[in-house]
C-alpha cells in the first residue's frame, strides 16, 4: 500500500518538517525510523543538485517509504 504524504496548509510548521514528521510516524510501528530517513537522505544527496525542483525532500521521503515498503 503506497502512502501519500500531505502537509497541512494551516499548520505553522514548514511543509518539509510536517512531511518528515509524517514519514517518521509511518516508520515508527516497525522501528524503521532511522532506516527510512537514511534511505531518504541518501537519495536526496545523490540527486538533489541535478534537479532540485524534481528531487526535493518530499520526493526523497517517498523514496525512503517505498524502499522499506511502508
């Protein structure tokens, strides 16, 4: 089951922080918080500089979620 990440417009936190929090909540029941974030940050580091508008933090977090089948 593919999870959708969605930031809330009425939340004062930056959208990226909201997406990170949501990703960590998805990973927590399986104790995979570090693994999901590690995968996300590895993908972000590898691709972000080449096309920042495409390879943004939301994309990277989705990569982490998909990699760990959450």
